[in-house]
């Protein structure tokens, strides 16, 4: 089942590239996430709570987050996916432009997605990639899943 989990998360990121991450997330819940999905953002997000649960809190996080960005997207060419059984680790590069300042920011992140019953039930973000791998039961040096093997 773990390969299916990687494929699910990969499809979610492909869909994200077609949507504004600062916009409506109903598409995400319809196809990829449990209604009570829990988000635990990295500590770098100012004024973020330690946890957000469900569609309304998820949307609230992104509304608050979007208030400081004119633009925010993930670099589609920078994703790496790691199979950790019921969890999938994703290395991602986010690029944003600060609202008002116009300053461009690039952030290397890691996301750990826990999948249950074919949908994501927990999303945890990290700024330390090794910590994300460790928390998912992997280690630095483990190789990402080869996309061509999907």
C-alpha cells in the first residue's frame, strides 16, 4: 500500500501546481484529504497555532498565511518523494513574494503526510529535512522514490 500512498501524495502536489495555494482548498479535501485532516505547520510560520484540524481550520491557516504574501508557489521541479509506509516525506522548495515589500523568499521545506484509507489524515511541515526523515522512520541517505517507477 505504501507505493499507492506515494502516488496519492504526488498527485496532490501535481494538483497543487494547478491551484493557488493561497486560494480555495475544497478540491484538496474532495480528492486527497480526510475532512478532519490535521495540519502541524513548521515553527517558521509567524503567529501559527501548533495544530489545525479540519477543513475550516485548514482554510483559516491559509487565509492567515496569505495575508503576508502577494504570491506563493512550490517549485514543481524541486519535489522529492520518500516512501515511509503509511507516511510520505516530500522535500519541497517554496517561493514567495512578500506583500508590500516585494521581497522574494525561497524556503526549503519537508512535509510528512500520513495516509489512512487512501486519504491524507495528517500533514506536518519541517524546515529541517533530516528531522522530517527521522520522524517518518527514515534516515539521511535514504533515496527518494524514482518517479519513472510509478
